């Protein structure tokens, strides 16, 4: 009968431990009313307990720190640190020791070893220590593969490895919304939700724009000459809480002049989020490039450059319109103005605007008069391309508040 030889024990021992900061001790308070049988006994025991907070003994949070009892959670964007130790448990000298540490994810395999050079020899009761760091950039299952190879005194080459599996969780839920202004400006709203079980200190939430845009953050206000965030001085985000951040993006002059307006799918930029948890563990998350579909304006775009907020009843007021040729052909435009029941155009209708090249613009100063009070809509502009005999209608262009004019009484 064939017998398998016994498995040979290795001369070296491998230990892998995750490096993480301690946590605050959690105390479970036990209290009762004074009229109960224990009286003040439980309260006195809590006051004498060195782990409780003086003056707030009934709070669960203590003053002491405790070492983690398990592997704990690792979140996307945090730095995974691990301590690797290889100890010589034998009574002989081991030579040519090589320790490798690889991190296997669902898409790649990364070498985390600080040095790929072999150690010449390791005496008995001595060890080789290494600390590895890796910023986690993928969610899902991760496998830390630690391999050790060495040579015994007899010249025999030995090799073994160990696997350590852990999960990387998602710390934040980020949602974005785009809002298009009357001009080429774009407003981005970012909703950030803390989906972990502990509060976060939001150190930085910024938008890194693409080369086509300039960005302005709209998350602060001026108070007494100082710039203060709209979230207050303490930017903590509690578990499952959501916070909105707003940014305004405006196309750079060279891109706006080159293309007239930005068309199609454009890259806006990416969000850069930095936070701290527990005792200062730092995490960072960058989103992928945010893309936005530019709104379609048809062949001709009409926008307002200047308009008053309030006008007087039956008194002329002025607006400035900007007409942009969004097509790829030259247009010969004619402007027609149609009066409504409340808004009346002042000037000659049917005037020639001339030829307008592709991606070119022209500004028009127009005069109107309102015969009705209240919030009135400006409508009734028509642009006709004489080349194709095509008419473009523009109604509800904007709204103005019409008030009665003040009457002066002379004594």
C-alpha cells in the first residue's frame, strides 16, 4: 500500500496584520432610579469606572481607546495598510529569503512589496518586517497574496504563500444633476450621501473642471467680511445624511469664440472629495469624468443679454437680444415683431438683419411697451431665413414685472 509522505513544516512563519487606528471604548451604562432597591449603587459604580467620561457617565462613549478586535471595514478611497512579518522559528540559518506581497482585484494584480531584493540570510529568532500601503480604488473582493521563498542550510529551496481576503465597501453615494442657464453657463448640483455607519468630516469637496470650462463654487457666503460655508463651521456628515453642493461652470472665451456654442456631449470635469473618519483616517474619492449633453437650440438661438427686472406701465423699456447661428450654413435673416395683448413692440417689423455666418452672433437692441400691469411675458419675435424660407418663432422669451408709474402732484 502506498503511503503519502508527511507534509514538511516550514522553517519560517508568516504573520500578516492590518494596521489601523484604535477606536473609542464603548461603555454600556446600567442605571436605575433612586427609589429602586439598588439606590445610587449603579451610578456610583459608573462614577468610579475609569473608562467613563467624568460628569457624563451615562453616555456610552468612553475616554479610553481599544484595539480593533477584527479586520474591520475598508472603504473605497481609504489607504489599506498592513504589517508583514517573517520569523525564523528554527534553529538554523535560512538564506536567500524573498517576501512578495501582491493585491489581487477583479481587474488587476498589484505588487505592493517595498523591496523585491532577497535577504541574504536570516538567523534563528530573527525576523523580516515590512509595511505596505495601498490606496484602494476599486470596490468588491480584494485578495492579499503573501509569498515567501527561501533556501535551507542543506541547499533545498522552499516556497509557501498565504491568502487574505477582504471586501472593499462604498463609503459615499454621489449623484449629479445639470441645469442649463439662458446663457452658456451650466450649474452642477452634486448630492453626496454618507452610507457608512460613522460620521464623516468633509475636508474638501471641489470640482476640477475640464479645459473648456471655468468653475465657481457656490457653497459659501460672506458674513462680517469672512467667507463662511453654507454648512456652517462644522462640516460633519452624519450616517445616511445627504448634502448638496452647487457649482457654476462657464465656457472659456477661446472655446466659446471658436465654436460659437458648445454642442453635443461635453466633458464637464470630475469631483474631488476628501474626508476623515473616526480618529483621523483619511479618505479620498475622485469621480469619473462627468459628461453632459448640451441642449439643442435648433438652427437659430435667441438669448437675452440685458433686460430690466421692473418696468413702468405704458413707458418704453429696452432689452438686448443675442442671435446665434447654430447651423452649419449661412443665413439671411429677417426680423418680424408681433404685438400681444399686453406687450407691444416699438419699431419697424420686417427689417433685414443681413447674412449671419455659421457659429456667428449679432446683438439687437429692441424697445417695448406694456399696457397691462403685473408679471408679463415677452413674446412675438419671428426670425425668417430667406434662403430656405423657414421661420423660427420665439414666445415666452422672458418675463418682466410691470408696475404703475408714480404720479407727481405739484402744489
